[in-house]
């Protein structure tokens, strides 16, 4: 019987392409096993591999591609992509996240050190001949990710020079669809080329929406955009869920907004809504999904319920 190679904290961080502090948080939480020697840890390589090993899956065929989109920012879109992906992974599915937002919030939330990246989604969209698999990274939460950087902000104009500029992402992911059960796309808070690429590549759309009056005003415009994409580019796309987020159940205003959504879009508003809690903001700082950070909390249970609906495991 051979002993597993022992790795230092920094070696694990380099292997996973994450910050050293993220590795320490997982050691302290018990998700990653290691022995402390003085101020340093010695971590078995097998434990690192087991941490990022996808759960078993009965996958056949190609991935279902789901875009999470809303042209309004601050609606917990990146948070929802990350936690839905983690929940799907918990259910035994192989999941890839694609960060299409130049702010790279999803990548940072997933523990990726975006400052050290050599290849990101920007390169895959703009340069020819690249293998998408070379940009895929493992995350400690379980799902894989194609990360983003601030360079992506220049892609809006550069995509206009491409043949069929709204379908570049669809071509990028064509070869990797058979490798996953689900591919989740985090679209930026706009209706520009990057979001159009996400919608053109998607089978389904989930619309996270904050339970506030102003947040609902752009919903009709987004739905019209999805309909245009369906008519002109992607006939199979459909909106599967409107996802209420940051829900303050004790306020009359939030309850009224939720009731209005349910009345106007019967059967499409996901329940339970994603409640507002400070733990959702704390979990990325701890390098964890909400399912790891607060596994019995309402938000973790809601994302798990959403994952079951999305995957048909409910």
C-alpha cells in the first residue's frame, strides 16, 4: 500500500488555482483533511483529489445549458449560479459554471485568483484555435468553472467583428457539452453581446429578481429579449423559473412584490424564495457555498430545492 504524497498549503493552493486563505478555511471547516505541523499543514494529495472529484453521475447525452440573466445588477445572480451549481453537484451531477461577467464576481466567489489567470472566457471568445478544456478549473465547492477577468469588458465590441457575434459562446461550449450534466452561465447585468451570447447558447433561462418594485421593472424587457432570441437564433430556449431573491419576508413591500410576480407569472415563480440573510454575503468571504457555510439555513435549503427542480430529482 503506497502512502499519498503530502502537500503544503501553498502547493494545494497552486494546484487548485485558489488563494491560500481559501485552502485554510476548508482545512479549518473539516472539508479538507490535513495534519498541522507547527504553523504549516501537511495535506494528503488523495484528500485534495477527493475534494474536487465530481460525485457519481448517470449522465447520458449532452449538458443542459442554463443561463441566469437579468440586466439589473445586485439581484444575487452570481450568488445563485454558484450555489445552484454547488447544490446540483451535491445531487451527483457534473456541473460547469461559465463566468460571462467582466466583474468576475462568480470567479472570485468560487475562490479563483483571477489575477493569476492565463486563460479565461475572454480568450475563448476572442481568440481562435483554443481548447476550452484548457480554461476549465476545479473549485473547492465541487463544480468546474471557466473564469472571467476584467479583460472581458472589451469583448462587447470585439464580438461585433466575429461571424455570428451572438453565437460565439455556443460554439465554444459545443465540444464540452458531452462532459457535463449541467452548464450554468452567469450573464452580466446588461443586454449587450455577452448576455446575448449566454442566451443564444442556453436551453433554459432562470431570472433572479430582487423582491423590490424597481427590480421588477426590467423584467418585461428581458422577457422580450428572450423571445427575440427564440425567434431569430435559438428556438429551443425557454424561461423555466423566475427566482425571487433577497426576500425580506417581514416587510409588506417584499410580500406584495412576490404576490404580484406570482399573479403575473403563474407557475413560473420559484418557491420558496431566496431569503435575505447576511450569511449569503459571509459565505464567499469564507470561500464556501451557502450549502457548506450554513447547510441547515433557509437559503441553503431553497437552493437545494431549486437544484432538485432543475434536475428533475424532486
